[in-house]
C-alpha cells in the first residue's frame, strides 16, 4: 500500500500552495494525495444552532472547492477528496491523518507572508502543537512552482537536542523515497545565546558541529550518502539566508525539546529558520516511528 499524504485545503492562495506542494511530494514519493476540507462540528456553538439547509450548502460548497483543487493535481497523482468535521481545522486534519495512516500533513502559510517565505497562521500553529506525524509547511508562492520540479534535495538541520535520531530517520526516508539528494546541515556554531563570548564559543561550536555531523554521517544506512555543511553567519537567520537552496528542496527540522513525545512544537531554532527559509519546511515529532503508520516507506 502506498503512503498517503493529507493536505489541509481552503479555497485561498495558501490552500493552493498546500495542494501544489502536496502534489509534488506525492509524485516524488509515489504516494497518494488526500485533499481535506474541515467544517465546524455539530457542537460548534449554542449561539449558532445547527441549520440543516445551511450545513448542506456548506458541504456542497466545500465539495465544489475540493473538486476544483483536485483538477489542478497532475494526472499521474492518485488524488481523493474529503469533507470532514472537527472542533477546529487542525483537529480535523490530525484525526483524518490518523484515520488514513498518513505519512505527512501539508498546510499553507498564512496570508500576508513574503513570496517564497513562511508565515505561520492559526491552523499551522495548532497543528505544530498537536500532530503526531510530520507537518509540511508550504511557503507562500508554492503554487507557482513548476510541478515538474519534484523534490531534488532534502536538507536535515542536525542538532544535539532530543529528537535528532527521529529527524535523521525521516530525512533519510524522504530522500530515499523521493530519489533526492541528502544534505546534513549543522547550525550548532550559530545557535548561541546572546550572552556568550561569541568569538570563543564559535571556535568550539565549529568543532562541535563537525563532531555532530560526523556522528550523523556514521549513522546513515549503508548505501546512503550525504553532503555536509556547517552554517556560517552572525545568527540563525543570517546563516540560513546565505545558504544555497534549490527550488525543489525540503528542509527537515525536529520539534522542540519541550514538546510532548510524538507531538510537534516549533523550537526557537526552527522558528528563526522559518523567517528566512525559501523552501518548504518539514517538522518531525521527537519520537517519530516510520513503521507505526500504514504509509511507512
């Protein structure tokens, strides 16, 4: 059974970005695509009691939106559409991903972000606090990327915090299934508290970064190769903005060390990366288990 990728869809530019990225990811990994619109559940509010006629209209409108969205997906990708109900859009996506055994959930950036950059909205933020599968964040403008671009490279932001093993596993699995290159990136030497003596710590940090990358390289499965790079710059944002990024690249980061096991939360390093990252970001739970889902590759 092929992996399934769930896309949270809204009839907005952000929704179109999510569908476009989801389709590229599905095509590259031979996965199927599930486009999902989540409508308010029956318990939404006592102030606005259920109206059967209005609910039917909403469902019909959602299905029309989904039909239009599915028409934009390349014919080579197996796509299905679903209308679901939930207490929130994010809650509905999480339960749908669980129902389908999805490998990833894809959502778009909030309105108002710079083209090619991320701006987290309410749905993405809630997802990052609740999903137990990797969340893929589509930057603004993803809908304009040539569908034939595919996934050319996967960059894993390797660190020293809990979850590094799950992050590496997800990056290897993604690169392998997408037949993409793999790059290991260390931000250790620029991920420093403002109070430290940066001159001294950067020297030690660079050596530490080399050690971290060396261990990550040694942990790669047989037959899997990777390029390695140590980020240089005055800050995380500066380092990320000066790195080379390919149009078909994915950046993979781990969730915060403060997150509950099998849950996501965007840590400070990833949040700083997000400001300057021109490619989609994949956020991985600390204890990701590839074999726990039907879509395991």
